[in-house]
C-alpha cells in the first residue's frame, strides 16, 4: 500500500473517501486557509445532509416537496437571475406581471389587468405587505378626519406567527380571538366585538394553521357591513389565503371569500404551498390599484432603469416566479383541480381510517378547509402513550407528524396534524396508517413509563410557536 507523503497530492483518480480532504472533520468554526477539490466538498456536504429528514415524509410542512423535472431545469437555468433587476431581466419581470394578473383574475378582482400585486419570498412577507397597506390607508383616513393615529389595532383569529411579527414590527395591537371549547377558528360575532374606530382591518385565514379549517370570510364581511351601518366604521378585510388561496378557486369555487366581496381589499397566498411552486415564492394582490397606497411604492434607478418596487426584500432569485408561471401554463385550472382533489380524497380516506383505530377523535378531516387532518386523543382513551410519544415513534420510520398544543385558552388540547400535499399519494397514506398501527402496538407491548411532553418531543408546527420551525 502506498502512503502519501505530500498532503497536497490529491490525484484526479483518487477515490473520494481516500482523498486527503476527507481525512478529517469538516471545519465548523473558521473558513479554512486552503481550497479543496469540489467533488470532495460536495460529497462531504451530501453525506451530512443525509441526516436531514426525507422532505416527502414531512407531513408537518405546508410547503411543496415534489415538483416536475422541468421545474428543476427551470430553476437551474434561472439561478443567476435577480428578479428585482427588471431592466436586466425584462422577461422575468413580464412573467411576474402575468402571474399577478392571472391571480387577480382567479381571485375575481374587478380590474384584474390593471390592479397591483407582486411576488414575495413567501406568504409571510406578502401578509406583512398587506398589513402595511391596511395601516397606511387607515392613517390616511384618520388624518383626513383630523383624528389621532397612535393606537392602530388588527383583529384576527388564531393566526400563524407572521401576523404576530407584523403587529410587533409595525406597532399594531393584535386582537387575536382565542379558541374555546366549542370553537377553534374566527367567529363573526367575536371579530366584531373586538373592532373599534382604530381597527385597521380584519384578517380571516383561509386554512388555519392549527386545524386546516377555512374561516368564514363572507360571514365576517356581512357582519362588518352591519357594523358600518351602525357605527360608521369602514373596516377592510385582508384574507390570509396562504394555503386556501390556491385551493378554493379550483376545488370549491362556490365559496365566496375573495374580491367578490367588496370589503376584501387584499389577499396573500403562498406559491410554494398549494400553488405547487418550489420554495420560496408568495404573492399579494390588491383589489384595485387605489388600494395600495402610493407612498409605499419606491422607484429605484441604480440597476439601470427606473423601476417601482414594493417589498421587504430586495434581491431575490427569479426561478420560483418562472416556475409558478410554468405551473399555470402546464396545469391550467383543470390540472390544479385534479391534483388538489386527489389530495382531499386522500385526507378524507386517512380521516376515516384513523377514526376507526379507536382512541382518536378526528377534529378535522379535510372537509371545509385545506387537504389536511388533525386528531386528538379521546378523553376516554386509556392508552400508555401521549401523542408526543406517538409522533416521536413515527420518526423511526421517517414520518414527521407533528404533535402540539393549541394556542391560548386551549392549551389543554393536544393534536397531531397531517398535511396532504401534491406527491403524498394514497399508497403513501396507507403506509403511514400501517406505521401508525405498528407504533400503537409497540406501546401496547412497551408502555411508556415517562411520557414525553411538548418541550421534550421536538414536535413542531408551521405556526412557529414551538421548538422547531
């Protein structure tokens, strides 16, 4: 056996794992002094990433984990395109504009070809832009009436953490409707009870993070109509359609939640969730051009042309936008409907089968919201494990099924939740059921002596409330 004497003697024909670069631990704290062979560095990183979970088995995430091969090719071809530089990449900018117009039409804007909207890094940024629009419109109206602008508030149901961030970052009081024993989402009466002349808007969610249910946008709009007649307060609605914005128009078009309601002034949605685009792209669209305050739009000319921009971010890759447009062309309304309906069918199937297992109460099965399901242990269930234990056990088979407690006033309710996305087939659902049954049998034979709690389990939800996000 030949022993190398020169540590720099990395021959091209060397086996990767015999290379000098692989004879130690990869640097953790400092950038190394010398360069390495690209194939060795790639292999080391590839091997480390094997420790990540399999994204296809991640049933906690709302985000898309399967894409067409053509989308991977598009992403590679666009890796060097900065979408903010519209002068240098005018066709990418044109495709973004087309997507905005298509979404405005999909969401029934009265003027889809002229209204304003933009892409974002995700629905969280899009939600914040919608919130900023509401706050600035409220400030303008208060100033015009000669009134104080120092105590804005926003009314919502149980929301994703991005709205808590918006309220804190932009100094807005968040009036979040708490859950109770009989209600886990926004109620119109509860929303109205929290409104006053300082309310910049009401935010119903089309697909609540914790359960998957749609909040009653039309009923809330009617309640606000009645409130305006009584008090004179013209309070707008921003719909957080992070998930449902790409579901309801295709699968449940009769649900009235969008710009068909005049009080709905803006909508955000995630392209990388049920819009089926790769991470990360979101969208925000205003009902009409006048609904986006002009003072929020910046014009910059230092990239080569005079370009209007409204975003919290600046430089962003253009590939996700092109991929979103690809999906619109590739799938059309019929394709989106077929894909999403298949997801709903799988969710309903899982809900029925999980209910048959005995100890579980299915709280939501995919009917009346997004294709998802969540369940809790029945009060009468006499089982030697918690849902946190069950979630932890399923990880031994690669499944990431979150267990978590509900928000304030319902912390007593512990649930497990499954998101059914494109790429999670009925066959995969049946495999999950078999592994769930196997986990239950394991605990029957080996009762848990020290049950896991939320802090110990590492369980997570998309809300950002618990340990992992």
